C-alpha cells in the first residue's frame, strides 16, 4: 500500500503539498490528518469532498510499501510510531533545509528537500514538468499553501521559484477572493482571550539589542485553534524581535515561535523538543512535561540563541574621504563627482569632526555662484555620531530618528575613524533579506593551493589580526579557487597601510621587499621563491575614457568595485576567525555558477575599453558568456576605444591570441561589432578566415596573425601599418600593397612585368601578395605570374652587371639600374636566353639612350 502523509497540526502548505502529491501519485492513498490548524479546519468544512482523502483508520499501517511525506522529513512528526523501517520506500518533499538529510539503512529514501518558500512549490514544479492541468479548486488550495508560507510572497525565504509557481497557479485559474478570505487573520473570541492571556504573562528578555518575548498560557482542557495566528498577532502588536508562546491544552504543550530577524534561529530552540520549521517560524508539540519546566528550558535557551549583532566598527567604511574647513565649494563638488558620495565629513588638522556637508548643500552653493567659498560656511555643525561599538539596530534607529543619511563613527579620542551611510544600512538589510549561510572556501583552498602558499596566507592573516588589520586574498586567484583551478598569482589587500604592513612582515620573515610607492603596493619574494603582492585597498578614478586610472586608498568594497567583472570582484578573508570566508558584494559566486561574465557598473567599458577584450578572453577560458546587459554596455563604449593607444591594444591582443584561437577571437569581436574599433580597417570574413592559417604558417608573430584582417582589398592593406610595430613589418605592408595595386594593371601579362616592383621586396611579401591574388582578389592568373616571377628571380643568372656595362662604354649613373632591370625582365620573360643575348640587349638599350 502507498500512502501520502504530512505533519500533524496541518497548515495550508502541508495540506496543499499533500493534495499536489496525490496528483503526482494517483495510486497512493491521501491520508487526512485529524490534527489541523483552525484555518485549515474551516477550509475543509467546505472543500473536503473535492479531494480524495481517506481516514487513517482505513490504512493498514503494517502493510506499507511506499510512503510519500510532504512538508516534513521526519516520519514521527507525521504519525506516532512511524519510522523509516515502517516501509521499504520513501519519497520526501520538504523545504525545511535546516534539517539533516534523512538517512536509513532499512529503507530506500528519495528526498527532495530544497530551499523554496513553500513545500508546495516543489510539487507544483513537478506538475508543470509533467504538463498536468489543475482544477480551479486545486489551484486555489495550492495558492493558499504558497501564500501563507511566504507571507503573500514577501517573506525573505521567498524565492524566484515561488513566484514562478504563483504565475502557473494564476494561469490555472486560482481564485484570489478565496485565497484572501482564508488568509484574513481576524481573531475569534477564544483567540482574543488567548492573546490577552499571553500579554498578561509576557516576559521580555533584552539580548544583543533585541527584545525577545516569551509567554505561557494554560487553557486546561479547552482546545483553542489558530494559536499560530495569535502568536503572529502578538509579534505585530508588541514590536518584539521574536515571540515564543507556550500553551498547555488537553494534556499537551504547544510551543509556537515567530521571529522578525534572522539573528534568532527558531529551529535550534525547538529542536530539543522534537519541533521544526523555518528560521523565522516554528512549532513543537510536547507531551508528559510540566508547562513551567518547558518554559524555563526555553527561556534558558533564549539567552544563547541570539546571534551577535554587527557593530559600527564592522559596518563602517574606512578610510573616510574628508574635507578640510578651508576646502572650497568647487573642490567639494569635484570630490562628489569623483567619488559619487552624497556628502563628506569636515575635519580639522587633528582629524576631529567639525561638520558635515551634503551634496544638496554643495549644489545650492554652486547655484548661487559660491564655488570660491570655503565649506565651513555651509556645512552642518549639528552632528549626530556613533561609537565603534554601537549595534546595527541602534545605528538604524538613530538614522531614522534624526533623519540623517550618514553617521560618523568617532573613537574615544574624538577622532573620526569611519562612516556608516544610509547605503550601508540598506545594503545590510538587503543582505539579511537574501541571506544564506556564509560561504567558506578553506576546503577549496586546501585542494587548490600548495601547502606552502596556504601557510603563508595563514601567517599573513594572523599577523594582520595582531596589528588590528583586515587582510584579504583578492583577484583572479579567488575565482580560480572557487572553480578549483590552479593559480599561484597571490594578491593581498589590506584595509590600512599596505606598504607598511608588507615592510613589517618582510622584515619579520626575511622576505625580499620591493616597494611601489606611487601605487600603494609592494611585492615580497619569500625565501621559498613565492611572490606575493600586497596593496592597500584602493579605488580608481578615470579622468577620461581609455586613460590609465588615478589610484587612491579606500575600503575593500570599493577596491572590489573597481574590478573588471563580478567573477573577479570577490575576496577571501585571511583573519584567523574568518579564514576562507568569501566576501562577495556583487554576486560573483552566482555569476560563476551560471557561467556569466558581468560588469560591475554601466560605465566600466567606457572607463577601460580593454575590458571588452578581457571579457572575450574569459568567455573562452571558462566557457562562459557575457550577459545581455554587459553586451549592451559594449555598444555604448565604441567611441571610448578610439582613445586607446596602439601599444595597449596590441598588448591585449598578444595575451588573447596566446590563449585562444585567433579565428574565434576575431569572429567574436566582429559579432560584437568592435573589431574595426580596436583595429581600424580590420574585417573578419570568409576570405580572412581562409588566409589566416596560411599567413601564420609563413611566420609566427602577432603581426602575421593580425595581417589577414586587412588583405581582402588592396585599398585596405595600408591600414595594417597600425599593427606593424617593427620596421620590416611596415615595409612588408607597403610592399604587399604595391604588388596588389600593380596586379590590376592590364599590361601585366608575363612574370617579368612585375619586376620593377617585385625586385625591391622580400620573398615573403611576394608570397603573401600571390596568395591574396589567388584566394581573395579573384586573380589566380596574376597570382600564377607572380609565383613564376618569384621562382625565376631566385634562379636568375648574373649575365649583366655594372662591370659589363662599363666595358660597353657606359659611364656609371642612374641608367645602370634601368638597363640591368630591363635586361633581367627580359630574362625572366624568357625573351633573353643566353649571356650573349643579354649583353646585346643591354648594348642596344645603351645606344637607344645615347642617340
């Protein structure tokens, strides 16, 4: 016998997922739980007959073949005495990922436990895959399960998959009026009584800046339904960070928890009592214990169940960009433009805060033509500050209360040490709303990096901690550690003075130090040969498109923001307590997983157009692809490419052609419509593709790799001079151009007719020109003549020389060259076949010019 079960005290998600399972497994019996939430009980009073329920009394529990569990993964939470040994096969659909994956040696388990907002979403997806249609009643029930467990799709646990499931249900005819009717949470008289009892017995515990409310209520033998609704109402009424209610009824204790913050993980509190749920909602049913004893146990657990709050010191940006009181309004405006900040603290020579000036203040002053005036006359001196130890919640409350956009962080001496902005608060709230467990890459580091490098990184992190400095591994090596690819290019960022830190550790551990003061960087070569670059975290500013950036010290986040792509804008913490933790402000890990090359901001390619070439290189190296928006940004950066120097462009092409097949590179750049922007006059077409392998077989160099892009038409050949760095390469371009130009002369009918031009060029130029004539210009006959010329010229007999002409009575001069050339032309054309004929022909030319 196959059965479908869900957990006791069945809510809408449990009911909906069980009914959905009955559509997927029509031969299984859908068991109706006797224990239901008040809302589900009311719903089933009307709609019970719409579904194929059977009573548990009609199930032979000793003859189970397959058990399908929904919205729960523990058999005992579905039925007393039920274990994995009760049936040989189990199928589980659940979204409570905080539980360990079920395992048993007594049964085969197919567990589909996935992090969706509701369990029914997982089953809806399977219904969609099987292309099963729903009745309006089914779609509405599934919507109730989906909406109640995701808070109408606004809870932080809601995923894109839940939204897509909701769209499907809308298409299948769900009734929103019915959904709204059963989601209304007006309290019954019994629930109102329970609420008053909870409020009367409430005890508030202050912990880490949070208010935790715990309360109890003994209803005796009276059952009160919908206590989860009452608990949700209680957290809204009191504004507490979390609420836990304990209710004794009919010999059992019902524990329900609701939390408004991820800093309190309710399943951890409820797990000792056999409970479960989400991080912000959970419940447990307890038998054979006293209410006061359970209350005391949970209360003691609350003391340690609160996660530590982030402090201002951890959240703040540093170093802070500041102004002096004497800074002019115009200079302040330039700072706003340069850094994109909405305002700046103003400090004196002791770095004590004396005021704040906002972008609005600056704009107003500039509007009134006050650019020359010092900021001290327009800054605000009504200051609201915080200490490094203020908790996140206190910072948020202070900003809201005082309606300020930034809070300077002041140390015990009164000096400015950091700044928390409104953006920092919003970013943190967003991180919390999309929070997942911290990703740690220490295992990947062990698998990817040699032991010696790991030891150096640990030593750097420990020394940084000793000096109260945060150190991070940054750059492409982080990306490659995640991808488990080898990379020993070690770059360290220090939130502080990178050169001073490098000097300290180089001296301490006998490293060879090389400072680069202009860039705030240093290179250390350790005794074992490892090279390590250490830098202060930096930001960049481009004065104009395509120029090299100005670099200044900044925060790690701003340092990462200056990187080319999100997959290169991650860092790994080296602090001993966080060693290997991934810092990923810009979703680089997600982009790695989906194989996407994505820029960090819309002017990225304008500021540095060579990033376009690097994007193509990364596409090839990793098998990734630029996302649509990144490709669109390339189209807006074409004009900026023209500002690049040829040296920078050729350096990038040198790296590119060393890493990927040139044909793939040219095709991709042509498709992006930027090939001719980087290499004016270049075209990648069938002709260039045909010529590329042959031209590069003649000589291996970057120039020869690029040359086929310019050989389709004689008028375009000279454009190749731009990529010809060496003198002989420039000569080759001109020679090929002359040969192709001359080939169009109708008078050229014999090999020797090329002689006046071809005699002055290299054999390589002739071979390239001949190939172009045959395969690009459509002149195979001229190509054959040019190759015949080459063969004959190489074996040309020296029948006429300057000495011979002098013996014939000709004085040395320009005529020598002409007569010798004409004679050679006759030999090549086989019009002269002997030494005697050559001298006679030369003598006739002398007489004709002397007469």
